[in-house]
């Protein structure tokens, strides 16, 4: 849920400013320390760092009281911008969905992950409203089950027809010609178009390419990291082995097993059909289209 991660960090910094000492020097130190703590929480999602950098730049040179007020106003501005961005990119993305489509999605990218309608799930909502979507295939998204717990809940509440599948079932549906397009979100997009997203995304992109199915990535421009040349340089968060060893409170593996639990993987740019942002639908070469679109991103103020 990259956009919401950045927003949570922005409002977290506001809380830190409100609780910081009134002395200017102590205030700046406290604010910086709070930002550093927030940065350490999620290394892969670049929205976190983008939001914190934008907030800190705004507070530079202001006194404690003025800085706190300015930070709150900026966090609220970020919230409004994300709502507008998700709506715009959802409308752009809906144009890519063919009539009667079965859309496959992975992880959660809806209203629970953003301030607005969502990114990949926002596209699905818009396409459904236009009468284009026949059904959605929802990956359960092991091991945290964001698809099963969150995306399925959102789609059910919205009345969009869907089928919940395990991640390992995706190939079955591709092989039967039952996937018309894949739409996923992103936690970070490198300057060359490589995409870091929830683990399992790369496999879907490979399947989509093999079966000639469009693979779309939906993300706001705050997810684009032009300072990272390629996906090889994106830090990948590794999470607790317990997430793999247990489903809920039920242990599903023997004692003493070795567990690997990367939370994200990287999909090479050559497997991405298009990247949908609030600035429009971006096509290869992504090193050019991403750089051009990034110029339209809002600045602090």
C-alpha cells in the first residue's frame, strides 16, 4: 500500500512536530529523529521517503509553531493530491481494459491502500463502472494474504464479481485463456522502468508475457524513483519467518525448517506493457517516458 505508507509517514511527522520540544534546536533534532525512525520502517516503498523529504524540506528554516502548522497543511495537501491522482490514473487505466475482460490482480491496491479509489484496483473499479469487466481473479497473495483478506473484501463490498485463487493457480487460468490482462500496483519504479511490487508479481509478468497477455502497472508518480537506475538497486524488505510458518495461529511447517520471506520482487521493465500514472499511460522506453512524466509531479508549497 505505497501511497498510504507515504501519507502515514507525513501525518506521523506532524504528530512528532506537535509533540516536539519548543526550543528551536531541540525541535529540529526531534523532528529529524522522528523522520529517521519512519524511514527505517519500510525500505522498499519509495513513497515513504518521498513524503518525508517533501515534509522536511517545507519545515526547513521555520520556527517550531510555524513548522508544525506548515507540516499539517502539507500532509493534508498530500492527502488531497493522492485522492486526485488515484482517480486520474484509474480513468486512464480503464481505457486499457477491453470489453468483457477477466482481470487478474495481486495484493491490495484499493481504498485500503490509498487515500482515494486506489491504483490497480481503482482501474478495475472504473472499468467495471464502464461495463467492461466480466470478473476479477484475485491472488490470495501469500504469505500475508492481502488479496484474500483485503482485496476480496473491497471487491465484495463494491459488488464487483471476482474469484479468489491461490497464487500458484495463476498459471492454470493463463493456460486456459481465462486472463485478458494483469493489473498490479508498485512499491517502487526504477528510472529504467523496473518495478518492485509484492512478491509474486514477477511470476505473473513472466506468465503474461508467455501467454501474450498485457501486464499493466498502476502507480502514482510518487512511486517513481529516478535516483535508482534499475531494479537491481532497489532494497528488498525481508520479513519474519513466522509469516510463512503460520497461517493465522496455525503452524503449517515442521519445527526447525529454514524460511526465506522476501516481501517484494522486481519485474524487469521489458515485461511491463505500460505504466499507468496520474500523468497518463506511459510506454517504453521507460527511461524517457518516466523522466518526462516526473516533471509534471506536484512540488511542495
